[in-house]
């Protein structure tokens, strides 16, 4: 019900505010992040569409008499280094049918000069460069919605010739 959803959001927000997650540093995971509601809504709508498309693609593979699978693991280098962005990107990939983040390698503390690499298992890999491009596209959307100033700068530096 709507009351359950609103209650869950309020309780979840209160818990996150009272007990911020800290990974290897004194700063909370989301520190420096700025939530942009419109970009977050765009991300949520885009992700809902991506879920539908990925579900249809996986269903098509499963229903084929002889599935054509080209499974593989692709290294997807991140440009953003903040734990919040890396976590949202990795979890979004894992939530999408046909893909799974199997490892996040990189420094234990955020280091903009050495961002992490996601290792993604794909049911249908196809072109590894296309998988990396999809990862960059996802990262762009997450940074626009939740990224820190350093994340936005890292993305902007790569896209500037």
C-alpha cells in the first residue's frame, strides 16, 4: 500500500541519516554526493525500461530451441571513484537480467587517480567494447543522479577531447 511505501522510505531515510555507512575511511559512503531529483527520476525510468528489455532478451534466449549464448566476463573500468556511484553501478548491473557484477577491484579507499574496475559476467557478451560502452553509459546516468563533484569532473574529463 502507499502507506507502507511512504513509511519504508521515511524509515530507510532516517536509518541512513543516523547510521551512515563508512568503508575504510572516516567519511560516510555518500559524503559529497548530491542527489539531483530530476536526474534520479530519469535514471529510475531508464532503468525500468532497461529491465524490461533485458528480461525480454533473456526470455527469448531461454525459449529458443538452441540458445545462442556467448557468455563471458568483461572488465569495465570505472571513471568515477566514489563508493556510492560504484556501488549503484555494480548493483544496477547485477539487478539486470543476463548480467552479473562478479568483482569490483581497486583501492579500498576512493582514489580518483585509480578508479575501480568492475568485472561483469554477461550471458550474451557479443562485443566486449559494447559492454564497456553500456557500462560507461550507466555510470554517466548514475553520476548525473548521485555523483560527487569529483565524479562529475572525472566523467567530464574523459568526454572532453
